[in-house]
C-alpha cells in the first residue's frame, strides 16, 4: 500500500471512530428527553456520558488535524466549500459542549430545562448536518479547476452539477444518520442504565432499527443514480462487497437480537454496523477525497491533494506512537473506573 | 475596508483572542493545582485537598469554555484561510495534528477522572492532575510551535506547485524562535493563574470568609505571581524582543515607535505615534536605552521604520505600538505590586494590609489584558505576512467565501461570544461565592452532578 493510501485509511478511520464515539453522545442527546423524564433520571443519563463525551469529541478535532496534515488541499477546499454548514456545526458544538457540564451547575428547574432543550436539539441538528455532509461527499461538489468550490445551503434541492449542501438526497442521508445514531445512543443507555430509563431506551431502539432498515433500503436504491462513480471500485475489486454485505447482516442480527441478546453485544453489533456502512462508502470513494460533479478531472484525490512523502512518512511514525498511547490509556480508564451502570 | 479579507482577519482576531482568555487560566492553574494536590497527597494534608478541589472546579469551568472556543480556530484554518492552509498545510498540519493526538486526548481523559472518578485512588487523582498539567502545556507547546513557524519559518522545502512542506520534523519542533516564545507564553499563563488565585484569596480575606483557604490562595498566588512577573520581563520578555529585532526588524521598530535609523536610539516610554509626521507626539523617552537593551551598547545603531519599504510595514502600526506598550507597562506594574506583596508577606503583614489586598483583588483582570495585548503585538506585527517573509496575508484567505458570508459568521460569533463571556463571568462568580467546601466530595463533583 502506498503512503498516500495509508493516510486515506487513517483519515477514514479517525472520522469513523468519531462517528461511533460521538455518535452515541448525539444519540443520547436525541433520545434524552424521551427516555429520561424526571430530573433524577436526567442526571443519571448525563452521568452516563459525562466522563467520556469530551474525549469522544477530540476524535473530530484530531481527525481534522490529521486531514490537514495528510491532504492539505482537501482540508482547504472542503472546509471553505462547506463554510456555511460548518459555521452551524461550530455554533452547535459550542452549545452542546456547554450544555453538558453547565446544566448541573444549579438546582433551578428553569436553568436545567433550558440546557436540556439545548442539548437535545443541538444533538439532533448536528447528527442531521453530519449526515448531510456524508451525503455531500457521496454526491460530489462543484469543484472548479483551481480545486475550490463554494456550496450554498441549497440551490434547486436536486443533486445536479451545481448542488447546494441541502438537496433531497443529502436530506435523506441526514435523516438516516439521525435514525442510526438515535439507535446507537439508545443502545448505549441500555447498557449504562436500568429500570425505566432502560426499558424506554429499548423501545426507541427497536422502532429506530426498523426505521433504519427502511431508510437504508431507500438510500441503497437511489445511490447508483446519484453517484454512479462509487460503483467503479466494486466492479474492479468485488471483495469490497464484503462491507455492504456485512453491514446488511449486522443490521438483520441487530433487529433479531435487540430483545433477545445482551445489551453489550447489541451495542457492539451496531458499532460494527456503523463502521461497515462507512467502510462501504470509503471503498467506493477511494482514491477520491472530494468528487467533482461537473468535471471528474477536477476531483481532489489522494494523489493531487497529498502532502510531501517525508511529511507523510514521519507522520505515520509519530501518529502510530501517539494513537497507541491514546488507545491504551483510554481503555485503561474506561475499564478501571467507568464500567457498569451509573448510579447515584 | 469591507472586503472578505478584512472580515476574515477580524473574525480570526476576535475568535483567537476570545479563545485565549480560557487556556491561559487553565494552563496557569494546572501548575498551581499540581502544587496544591502534591501537598495534599504527599503530606496528607486535607486542607490542601479542599483547596485543590476548589481550583479543579474553576479549572473545569474554564476548560469547558476553552474547548468549545478552540474548535472554531482549528476549523477556521480551512474555512477562512483555505489558500494559506493549502500553502502551509504540509508544515503546520504536522504540529496541529500532534496537538490533537498528544495533548487534547490526554487533557480530556484525565479531567474525566478528576471530575467523575470517585472509584479511583488518591494516588491516581494526584497523577491525573500531573497529566492535566502535561496535557495543557503540551497543547500550548504545539500551538506555539505552529505560531513560531509562522513567525520564523524554518526547515521547509518549496514544491513545484508553490506549496511548502516540512523538511525535518525535529527542526520544526526545535525552531529557535519557539523556545523563548513558549517560555514567555507559559510564564504569562502562570501569571494569569496566580493573579486570579491571589485575587480570590484577597476577596475572601477582605470579606472575612473562608479565611484559612484565603491565606493559602494568597500565599501561593503571590509567590508564583511574583516569580512569573519577574520572569516575564527577564529573561523571557527580553529574549523574545531580541529575536524580533534580529529576525523581524520592521516589527520591532514599529512596536517601539522608532521611526528613524540612528545610533544611540531612545526608548519611547509614552507618547502617541503621529502617522503624518512620522514622529511621536509628546514623547517621554529613556535616552539611548533602546540601543542598550537590544545591543548592550548605548551607541549602537537601530534601524528605523522609514528605512524599510512602506508596503512591508505592519498595516496597523499605531495599534501595534499601543498594544506593545500596554503589555510592557502592565508588566512593570505587575512586578511592582507583586514584589511589594511578597515583601509584606515575608514581614508577616500582608494579611492585615487592606489596601494591598484591595489592589491584589482588583488587578486580576489585567494579566488578561496584557496577554491579549501581547498576542496582538505578535500577530499585528507579523503583518503584512501570514508566514513571515514567505506568504502574504492578502493571499491567504479562501477564494470563494465572499464578504457577505464572512460577515454573517462574524456576527454570529460576536453575538454568541458576548453571551458566553457573560455566562462565564456569572458562573465564575457563583463558584467563587460558593467557596471551597470542607467536604471534598461536593466540590469534587459539583461541576458535573
Ligand atoms: C501577562 C502577560 C504578559 C506580560 C506582563 C508581558 N508579556 Fe510579552 N507577551 C505575552 C504576555 C506578556 C504573550 C501573550 O504571551 C505574548 C504574545 C505572543 C507571544 O508569543 O507571547 C507576548 C509577546 C511579546 C512580544 C512579541 C513577540 C513576537 O512578536 O513574536 C514581545 C517583544 C514581548 N512580549 C516582550 C515583553 C516584555 C519586554 C515584557 C516586559 C515586562 C512583557 N513582554 C511582558
Ligand atoms: C491565542 C492567542 C492568539 C491571539 C490572541 C491571536 C491574535 C491574532 C490577531 C489579532 C490576528 C489578526 C491580525 C491582523 O488582522 O492584522 C491574528 C491573525 C492570525 N493568527 Fe493569531 N493569535 C493567536 C494565536 C495564534 C496562533 C497560535 C496561530 C497559529 C497557529 C495563529 C494564526 C493566525 C492566523 C492564521 C491569522 C490570520 C492571518 C492574519 O491576519 O495574520 N494565531 N491572530
Ligand atoms: C490560534 C490558534 C489556536 C488553535 C487552532 C487552537 C485550537 C484549539 C482546539 C481545537 C481546542 C479544543 C481541544 C479539545 O477539545 O480538547 C483548544 C483548546 C486549548 N487550547 Fe487552543 N488553539 C489556538 C490557540 C491557543 C493558544 C495560543 C494556546 C496556548 C498557548 C492554546 C492552548 C489551548 C489549551 C491549553 C486548550 C485546552 C482547553 C483549555 O485548557 O482551555 N490554544 N485549542
């Protein structure tokens, strides 16, 4: 594997881990108001994500840094092109990031209701936008010859040559993402809580999984029309079908097992489901980072966007050391102190 | 003055200044917390444990605001400064990614232990404070390494497409500019942390509440604050000034208000730069001192601003001059206050000297002003370059993000940050008025329960 491809894999892994880890925080936020009704219940739910949500968010920041390191031009084009959507992301991340620690500062019910509402709505909107972002990456953007684009929030709501950030396809992916992450959050809460909260979370998970099944079918059907280019790698390397096939089996397993198997196992299955869905997408995307809608030669790929070989090589060295350390102490901390159900 | 570039610059300035209000407190407090916690753990002293826990809750508050305001900065490199990111990503991508991988994970994980880890042993809690110190100072190191390269680019190669790439990672991390800049910035952070700690102590003592804690806070804050104030001037401040004059003579001449090349240059203490006559109005100067400070020789020649092409002058010269003089002026005042306070402490009179306690309480916001002024000096003085001597700011912003869209986001940030600032002050005051509680458990978990 070339060093550029290796960094493609690393970048995808960083964002995939982010999706899994912060995903259950977003999911928790979405289902929060429904599964936790009293203040005591809400405190428990907050305690379930309290020690970890911050570390989970760092995967986004580190992922952004890694993208910047490996493919500066893609970082520059993508972040400036999605300028409007990313500003919304930033403001929502700010609000969510404050709502979690701040709600507990006062006993006052108005104060708590206020931050609860912020937490829930910011989580929902963030999931929607991140989902739409995935939709945009699949569909492609209107890259010009100089390697830049600017996407308005919407144009015609159709995925054509000059699409906006929002069209019917990216909305669809956004809604699918909401459903997937809501289930993810509910699964996480099922592990971390018991009694009333857990049973409400289970209900949501079951309904959510059915919704995901329907939406995922729809998206798979329209995908070849929206972005035929994704098919290419599957034709040349059919081994890639492993990803969607595994994803489908995991989805079926989760549907079957949700009320039968242990919560931990279901959480693991759903985690792998998210990873394989993203894997399927990455398989089709490679070696593109951003596909140009109008003229494919304008696409940003790992070849025309990569940093210098020396930078990438030395980066692999320190990155391996650094990320191993992170994984080691994160696992250690989780296992030592934050295992099991939360209680008062 | 309403081009996209103008708004891009204003937005970066606003968001960076606002962000930096929080990390400087966390980085400074981290050191003091390790001290308190070490006394608590190794001398088994419950009083120090309570003190440490109180400051950990303040740390956590400032940290939360630091984190949420830091993300926009990283994103803005791509969002507003796309051309610059494409140009320099091959170099600064390294240090920014290292910051994420080596520092941010560390901080978040170990803060989680301090706030939620009731199941962990006291030794681990002590270790977690050390890790917080390490993590937050590493963040500082990597971001300063990034900035140092923009001030003084080293160890890069230029590719055929005009972009720059790192030639030696080691060289990037041992940039000669970096050492003194890092030392100066971290000393300033310790100043902020200790001034705030001392101020809270003074407030308690004057209000006659939490008197025991108050004395600990005052002692710790004043000793650390005095040391930091001295170190800010010498050697760190002196050496950053020296390297500015060596590598960025235009910036140096501009912030000193030194217009004409001369031997035996005066040091301008007060006065307003007059951009029409290129002189200082009603100047108050220390004769030949500038030559002496920079070259250790009263007769040495120092190049003046008028010797350089005008298109290389920082485009906000008077502002630059003021911010520099504000920083140095405040630094002088800090030294005077803190040295007096230490003398009183040493004589055993500090806790009875009311006017001094008032002074300590009221001076706490000023380190924030000094650091902001210092950053404006460094960054405005770097203009018109984004990467000094290599890449102009005017070429760095995103080509397709129009001024209307940047104004939109700028207004959004202004509004949001105004609210956040008020919110932080409100919560900080609430925390302080609640005070350090003897029952460690409440203060330990109170910020998250
Ligand atoms: C409490 C805050 C504080 C105080 C009292 C001082 N400084 Fe400072 N200074 C900073 C906080 C700071 C800073 C925020 O940390 C800066 C901004 C950028 C940087 O690298 O450090 C800085 C930058 C900075 C620069 C610009 C470096 C550049 O352009 O890259 C110079 C020349 C000095 N300082 C010199 C001094 C001197 C001679 C001081 C005499 C007392 C002094 N500073 C006090
Ligand atoms: C937190 C402390 C910092 C403050 C308060 C600060 C302040 C400023 C200010 C006032 C400007 C506007 C300059 C102008 O428009 O004339 C600016 C610009 C900028 N700074 Fe900083 N800065 C800080 C740290 C950094 C660091 C660590 C970096 C690099 C990693 C950096 C990178 C930039 C960039 C890219 C710009 C935009 C281009 C420009 O106008 O020069 N800043 N900053
Ligand atoms: C202008 C360039 C800057 C960028 C791009 C930047 C980026 C960031 C980001 C993304 C975070 C959030 C990290 C997390 O989630 O844990 C953060 C927090 C932090 N930053 Fe910055 N930052 C900048 C300037 C600075 C400066 C100049 C310093 C100190 C010298 C600094 C020190 C810190 C620290 C210590 C934190 C941890 C949070 C805290 O302690 O408040 N940053 N920064």
